[in-house]
């Protein structure tokens, strides 16, 4: 009597005679060529992603809400932060780094060239045009990488098709893929981070010099009250710049593993078990940090910006005694901020 055998050899030789299940044999064939259907770390990764997803969606949606609903929050800096929040919600890679770079340039102009800013980046219409151009550029730059991929299925075997084997895979030559990964890593990570680092270094030096000059003027100048007011505005500008500087540092730390992951996939030996084990670990870590970067920004705003903290509280903890006092405070701050190029 013929024994029941559901191995791949039996499938394509005596499948009809031994009574093997088509589904079980197909699963074995797909597992042999594509790996297991479910990763051993599937559950821990899902548990990790869930709170990141919830915080990211709620935090970025709240950021957009407080900026859109309150005119006092609609400053050039905050428009860039709202654009960044939208890119985080949509996980648009290129748009995120372009928004962070534009935001850093805006802060550089505010701190180093405040007179020029009055006619450039502080104009809301100008800022909206810049943001629109950034989004168009990010979508355009995503085309080359997208065009490399397509749907691939395993070849038929003994006339049997395997539609469940369909996966997204690189369709172009490997050298083309590697070249695009190298270019995108340099243009959309290394170069922007270098530019941003230089800009914030210049901003830091300029703010320290301005603070020293403000202290001297306040101590010895005849218009001590007016200069004391300028000193308060200077401290607020320092607070905003510090918050954005931390945002950029966290952004770089969260996105570095993502680019390392892409470079590793381009150059590892797919036949090496050791390379694949290392890559699997890097891939998991990079995924966590990639999505964490989308969730952590609203937390930074709440921790480091007094105005954002008040606005978040206003939206989430609304009560009757709050509106009049809060509206008066925001009107006063809005009036003061008009004397400065930008405020968060």
C-alpha cells in the first residue's frame, strides 16, 4: 500500500495517487523559496508598533489641529511643523527630511538675517508656496525608487501556478538599485544633516552673542524697560531654537538606522546565513526607529515649548473657566510675536 507523503518530491510525481493536500504542498513550496509565512518576532514587533502608531496618529493630528484652529499659532515655523506632522502621518520619507531642512533654514534666517526675513520667510503666502514646492519635489524624487519595483511570482513548476507567491521585488538590475540607494542616502540624509548641523552651529553662536549684547544694553542703557522686553523675546527665540535643535537631533538618530538598513540590503551576500541574521536584526531595529520618528515630535513639542503645551492642554482638557483667560494670553503673545520674525 502506498504511504501518504506530502513532500515536494511527492507533489510533482505522484500527487494524484498519494492524495496530498494541494494547500499543504503549496505552503511547503512557498516556505522553501520565500521563507516562513510569519516571522518569529511578529508578535513582539506588533506589540511595539501599536503604541507608536497610536501616539503618532493622535499626536500629529493634535499638532495639526492646534495650528489650524488658533491664529496665534499660525507662524511660519509652525506651518513647517504642521507640514512635518502631515508627512509623519503619511510616512512620506522624502517630505519629512525636506521639511526639517526648510525649517532649519527658516530658523537660520530668523536668527542671523532678521531684516531679510521680514520680506521673505515670515510671509505666510511665501511659506505655503515653499511647503507646496517641497511636497511636489518629494513626490518627484520618489519616482525613481518606485519605478524599480514590481510584482514577481514564482515560476510555474510542472504546469502548476503559485499566485500566492506574488511579492513586491526589484525588477531592474541590481547595480541600478544600489546606485539609487546610494544617491538617495546622500541627498536625502547625509547632505541635509550636514547642512542642518552647520546652520544650527551658526544659530547657536549668533544667539549667544545677541544674549550677551542684550544683557549689557539692559544693564547700562537708558531705555532699560524696552530692552528688558527685548531680552524676554530673545529668551523665547532661544527656547524655540533649542526645541527645533533637539527635534533635528532626534530625527537624525531615528532615521540613521533606516538608511543603514537600505545600504546593508544593497551590499550583503543573500547566500550568507550570517549576513541575513545581522540584517534581520538591523531591519527590525530600523523599522521601530523609523516609525518612532513619526510619533516623537509631538512629545518634544509638549516637553520643550510652553505655547504648544498650553495649546495641547486647551484642546484636550477644555473647561469653562479657560477660554477668556487663555484667549487674552494668546492675544498678548501674538501681538508680541509680531515684533519678531517667527515664534512657536
